[in-house]
């Protein structure tokens, strides 16, 4: 027939303002968030190792196993010398680690 076979665009509501235009835009979810983690200085204080790397953090269950990048943040105390390898470090955490006699390696 002459009127058969027509279709409406996906989301078309017969002239009413479509749902995706009625609702406000709200943020987004970072895709890299799943693979990054933060570690506090107080958590490093509890470890019994001197050289801390991403693998060390995963083995001690401080970060999830799928973590690709981790960053040490200044939260809590650190009274022992530790060596940080291959982790990001905030400026405040770097000052605390170096004042405790530790070092940061790239």
C-alpha cells in the first residue's frame, strides 16, 4: 500500500520533546580511572619492604591487580626510609619520603 513501510527515527516521540533532550547533560566517567590508584604514606609505613614498586603494592593488596599506574599521596606518617620505583609521587609526599631518608627513582 502507499502508506506502508514508513518508519520513525529512533527516539522520536511524535513531536513531544524527546527524552534525551529533556534530561540535562551530566558529567562523564573516566575510562582510565579503573586502572589508576592512590596509595597513602601511612599504608607504606605498614609494609615490611624497603623497595616499593607497583608489583609490591599489588602483592600486598594495597591496589587492585588490574592497576597500571599508582601515585603516592601525602596522608599519614612515614618514619622509615623507603625507595619508590616507577610510581607517581605528589610534591608533599616526596618531601616526607626524602626527609625520612628515602629516595624516589623513575
